[in-house]
C-alpha cells in the first residue's frame, strides 16, 4: 500500500489547527495534530477528526453550477469551470461597465488566507470587501482598538502560564481551539483557577473552580461593579496603572454608583461572591486572563462588556505579562521580512464604502466593515447601487438574522455567487455556485501567524480533489485571467508561493519538514519598558477621543436589559464541541454523533408550562413556529432558553441534516436593524420567543 503523510492545516473551523494527514492509496486515512507543535499534543477535536468524512461526501456541490430556475428553486445547469468563469467574468464586467466597480461586493469568512482574493477586489477597483465579523467578534475588535489603538489579535492569551482565567461569554471547552484548551488544562493542573460567568452551566463551567450564573444581558453591570471593587480596594497593579493607563480618575467617578450590592440586583450574583472573586483575581495578577470574548455579537451593550473586560485586564497589569496578555510579534519585530502582499500590487480604491464605514461611521475600522450595513445598502441603493455580490466561504442566510428579509435585500442583484465546499442556504439561493475543494484536497496561499513565536505556515493538499472542485488560488486566477488582471493569474501553486516568499529568505522547501517556518527560536515576551500603546498618548485610553468625537460615550451609563414578558424567554445560543456553525451538520460522521439541537429550558419554567424533559415543544415568535426537543435543566437561567446554532437545515441535497432541529436565526424578527452602535456588531440576543406544548 502506498502510504505518505502531509503537514497541513485543519479547515473544519476557523481556528485552523496545524495537522498531519496520513494518506493511503490516495485516500485520507487518519488526521492528527501536527507533532511539531507541542501544544497540539498530537490531537485534533472531533470535528477535526471528521474531516475524513467530508472528502468523499457526495452531498456537496461537485461541479460548478449555474441557476436555471428562480433563485432558491434548486434547478441547476452543470457547467465546466471555463463556462462558469466566463459567465461570471462577463456579468461582473457588465456590472462594472454600467454601474462602476463599486457596484461589486464581496464577503468572506475572514482569516489568514485572504490576501489573494482581496487583491482581486482591489484590482477590479471595488472598496466593498466585507467579512462576517459583524456577526461575530467586531465588538471585541473595536473595544480593543478604542483602548489600546491595537486590534484584539495584538495580544496572545498565555493560558499555559496563567494563574487565574475568567471566561465570560466564552466557552473554551466547547467552542474549541485545541492548543488553547491543552494549554489551559496544563495550567489548571498546575493550580490555575478558572472562573466561568455564564447564563448556563456549560462544559467549561463543569471544570471551573467558580461558576457564576448571571442574568442574561447583565454582564456590563457585573463588570462595572468589579471595576468599582478593584478601584475601591486599590487592588490594581499600581506601577502599571500609573505608567500605562490614562483616565483612571474619570473611570473612578463613573463607576462610583455601581457597587457590588447594586450589581447583585441586576445580575443575581451575590455582592459577597463578587468581592471574593475580585480578591482572588487580584491575588493572581498579573498572570490573569479575563478573556474578552469571541462571539460577542449578542446585546446592544456588548461593546461595553468587552471594553470593561479589557479595562479589568489593564488594571490587573496583565497586558504584556507572562500568563496574561503578552504582545505578539510580527515578522518585522524579530528582524525578518514579511510575506510579499498581493494586495500591494494595487492602490486602495478611493470610492467610499457602501456600508458607510470610514466616512459615515468614522469610529469603525475599515478592514472588514459591517456586512449587515452592506446588505442594507443593497436594498436602499444608498449610498449607491450594488449589483453583484460574491459570498466567498460565507453563509449569511444562516449567519445573519432574518434570512427571508435578507433575500429581499438581495432582490436587485444581477449576480449572486457562492464559493463554498458544502451546500449552504446562501449557495442554494445563488445564481452561480463554485465548488471549492475541501481543505484536504487543496493548498492555500502562505500565511503569517503573529504570535509569541511568529511563523509562516502553509496548507498543503493531502489528496487530489474527488470532484470537479478547485483551490482558492485557482479560482482567483481563473477570474483574474478573464478580468484583465494578469498579475494575479497564476499557473502553478509554486508561482503563488514564490511570489509571496520573495525577499523573505525562506523557500518553499523549508515548509516540508514541519508545515511551518518559525521566525524566532523561542517565545518572545516583549520587554515591558519599551512598550507603547498605539493611541495618541501611547497609553491605554479609558476616554477614547475617536469615540467621543463621533458621539459615542467611552463610558456608557448602564441600562438594564428588557425582562422577558410573562411566558416569554430570551433566545440565546452558542456552540458545541461536535459541530461548526451550520456547515458540519450534514457531515456523515458528525451527523451520526449529533443530528439535532435541543432547547435548554429552566426546570421551574418548564414545569409552569407543563413541559417534560425530552418532549417535543413549539417555539414561536410573531406567529412563526418551529419545533424542537426540550432539555429541561436546573442549570440555565430562567429568563433564557438556549440552543446550539447551525441546525434546522431545509435543503434537499442534505439528507442527514434535513428537517432536524431548530434554526435560531429565524426567530430574530427585525434583527438586521438591531445592532450595537458603538461596537458595530449585530445584537443577536435581543429577541424573545414563547415556548409551548404541542397540541395533540
Ligand atoms: N466546536 C466549535 N468550536 C468553535 C466554533 C464552532 O462552531 N464549534 N465556532 C468558532 C467561532 S466562529 C466562534 S466566534 C467561537 C465562539 O466561541 P464562544 O464565544 O466561546 O462560544 P459560544 O458558545 O458562542 O458562547 C459562549 C457562551 O456564551 C454564553 N452566553 C450567552 N448569553 C450570555 C450572557 O448574556 N452572559 C454570559 N456571561 N454568557 C452568555 C453561552 O451560554 C455560551 O456558553 O467558537 C469557535 N470555535
Ligand atoms: N443566529 C446565530 N447567528 C450566528 C451565530 C450564532 O451562534 N447564532 N454565530 C455567528 C458567528 S460566531 C459566526 S463566526 C458566523 C458564521 O457564519 P459564516 O461566517 O457564514 O461561517 P460558516 O457557517 O462557518 O461557513 C460559511 C460557509 O462557508 C463554507 N466554508 C467553510 N469553510 C470554508 C472554506 O475553508 N472555504 C470555503 N470556500 N468555504 C468554506 C461552509 O461550507 C459554509 O457554507 O455566524 C454568526 N451568526
Ligand atoms: S479546533 Fe478542531 S475543527 Fe477547529 S481547526 Fe482545530 S482541529 Fe480543526
Ligand atoms: Mo464566530
């Protein structure tokens, strides 16, 4: 038997763990963690292992498809790649000629492999690149920027050396990043404390030293009281505070009314418990990580929750500290040249963005913009018409609220394209579907990981595509060739990689041994004294000039969240270890492990409704109903019901997922307009549902 192994990068979720793929006779036989990365411990998570089942899954798009019937009807014509590229280039050309390049919009899933397709957008001249982040971590990013002038990824989470980790809105043992989980478990074995603040006892809570069950949507109250207690008892890191934090006096005045006793009435967490927790936290400083959150697109004040978390980390002195939030290094920081950028081939388009970011909303970062505002522009033609849209590795019909509303927003598009490896609601509704090879069948462009030990890494193709699919660079090259961008029309993967490696002193063979090239010998903890934050004052700024100038308060007075009306529940959601968003639900191995989601509902509330554990119940909002099995439990707050997101698929080709479970995005009526004006993200959890027994 012909056996080989390939170092690559997992693609089952956005974490992109380094992996080693074993291949036997041209088929993937086993996937494990890359043994050269100690924190992987040779492991992958269940989804990473199930990548094997993705490759030969015949329920994914297998050739390019061009729509024949109405949008969403599912009538397709199979096309060759040449035909699909010609069709697309022709339509894009027409839109560009008639409405200008800005009428072409593009969204993707974010991540490190974007340089080439973003260069393509610049090349054709549109400013309208967005990613999914307004449905995910935008509030975290903007909170980080508003305080430090640096994005959320400018610091690492040094779990391995931490002494106290706080997870608030962050379920690390189910929303998995393998290296982070392994590092945190090692630290906990060495005595690191774990505190979980959540509306329900999730798996992370089950491993925690302290679990604080909080009333949904009151995290800002809790955090303000924590700051009050830290300042009141002078539990902060004095030298760090004096040297690196600007605006502590304003902060002190602002939090004066927010005592632990006050917070108790809001959050349900006892004042004494809060005080004990703060004392323990301060004792572990500066090796403290209060995780700023990841999926923080939840409430209209989530930005301020993230902001207070960063402020608490600063007061604990954990910025720059071992076991806290040390600063990552970029290639330039360690005296190395970075990868040559495709985007630098073209100037930045001068047109203003359709989503208003950078001109109408000056306090937001331009990069990925705010996709929900792009969609609104598609509907209103304000500031201008958008006529072509490519959703690349993106399923907004599952990931944004109100799918039916979103379809209406897309009504005026002359072209809607989906580039994807699996069926998705968005792909099914598109005019053209371009099947991307699965991550095991394709290579990616080279990417950089800024880290304590920065590196370049690469995704290698482990096996040849089993259907008529292509890699990203092949897709971009195919389009570039037809759209007058010869500099992006690469013939071979080596041409792509060699372009990127020019001037770096690294060659592509250097990746063979480990799948990555480290740019430093050991983790670098940047010298504290030399550090300057990227704000005007060089310090962490509690009062952000940029926010204030744009009419946004740096410290917003607390407003109590809406209480659910009698018989209503706040709809909340999150992840489980067995699935990624909506795109693994039809995976043969994972569907077998978990084929539907259940509705977590508090025991007392269920009793009032006469609902028993395991019973199928109806969930409704504004006359719209879906059904789901009830998980009656004491460990969720009575104000909320909770589901795992990503279920409730209704697509014909997905036999394993079809009709199973509930789709939470269908219960967010008006949700495209409900977003956090300070942080930019959608506020997904500002919606209420009723739950009832199903009439027999
Ligand atoms: N297995 C797996 N891992 C993943 C993903 C996946 O789909 N599957 N997706 C990846 C992605 S894209 C992301 S963004 C991350 C998300 O990572 P996380 O943000 O950590 O994950 P979630 O499960 O969305 O939410 C975390 C917790 O927030 C809690 N929560 C809900 N409302 C409130 C509230 O009002 N207050 C508090 N304190 N807690 C609340 C939920 O109960 C849940 O336990 O995970 C990543 N990793
Ligand atoms: N109601 C509700 N809405 C949510 C969430 C929620 O919990 N509840 N979670 C939010 C969060 S945290 C996020 S990150 C977003 C996620 O939503 P999206 O950003 O849309 O991401 P995914 O669902 O992971 O993937 C989108 C599509 O891309 C395809 N895909 C995945 N990986 C690849 C790849 O490597 N290449 C290509 N070409 N295609 C790929 C998949 O097949 C899938 O169809 O949704 C957000 N929306
Ligand atoms: S966390 Fe799991 S699914 Fe995500 S990249 Fe790592 S191994 Fe793959
Ligand atoms: Mo996310």
